[in-house]
């Protein structure tokens, strides 16, 4: 789950924010607010559509990770068997690849 914090930090930076000590819920809500601002302010066209799709997908994925997996493990509310852990690992890899590609350009 810690590796996801690098992706969340990169996403925050992409929308003009800094992720350091905030709780995940707080920073994700702030990122979503910035995305809403961008949706209103960016000029129409394919570049806006691509950017909005990327940012929206990434923000929602982080939100679902937080509620679906991170909170349960980080706050010692749950454990995962080998198959569940492998599934979480694959989802983490997929999300980090999704976030890393556009942000590394």
C-alpha cells in the first residue's frame, strides 16, 4: 500500500497540490475538487477529454483502493489470504502503470 502513496503524490502534483501528511481521504477529495475546476476551465477538445479521463479514472481508483483495501490493512481491521493478496498486488501494479505513463511524459 505504501507504493500507492507515490502515485497519489504524483497525481496531487499533477493538479497543483502537494501530498505529504494529509490523510488519503482529504487529499483525494481535494484532488477531485481540482479536477472539477479543471473540467470547467480547460478549453474544449481532445486534449481536455484525455486529461479529464485520465485524472478522473486515477482519482476514483485511489478512492476505491483506500476504502476497499488500504484502510482495512493499515488500521489492522483485516488480513488477506494468498489469493486476495495477489489480487491486491495486481490491482496496485495496474494502477501504478496507469498513473506512471502519462505523468512521466
